C-alpha cells in the first residue's frame, strides 16, 4: 500500500488545498486567542469553576453516584474558589455559595448511599 499523504488533494507538502486549510486553521486559532484575550480573566476562571461544579453534580446524580469523581471535582472547585477568593471578581460570593451547596449535596448523597449499602 502506498502513502498518498503527498498526493494532490491529501494535504501533503506543497498541496495548495492543504496549505489553504492550514492557513485557515491558524487564522481561526489566532481569532479565538484574540477573543479569549478580550475577556477578563476572572470571567474565564469563573466559567471553569462552574464547569467543575457541573461535573461534580453530574457525578453525584449518576446511579450509583460516583463519589470519588464528585469529590475530585468539588476539591478542584474549592481550590479555585478558596484559593482565589475575591480575585474572582463580582461573582466571588456566588462561587462561595455554589461551593457550599455542592459540598452539602455531597455529604447528603454520601450518607444516603452509605445507608442504602449498609
């Protein structure tokens, strides 16, 4: 079997279609970087905190709950929220409340799960 990676239309070296695709991809990456750079860092970090919060909630709501994965996600949320504090900006208090709520949910679900198994 031959290697067609350098054949026309396969994106190989010297292929105009491959060069155009690479140029387009690089331009898209550059544009995405510019958009991210325009957003305040606390907004991006807060979005990641909420993603980790949602990850914890997903693991807590699975049947049976995946407590180890939920704990990891909750600990990650805690590290960011408690470690960064008010540097998270105007949403810092909301993030602290979310952390407290997901910790309470974890304890309640862990207790129910232990009772169901015992």
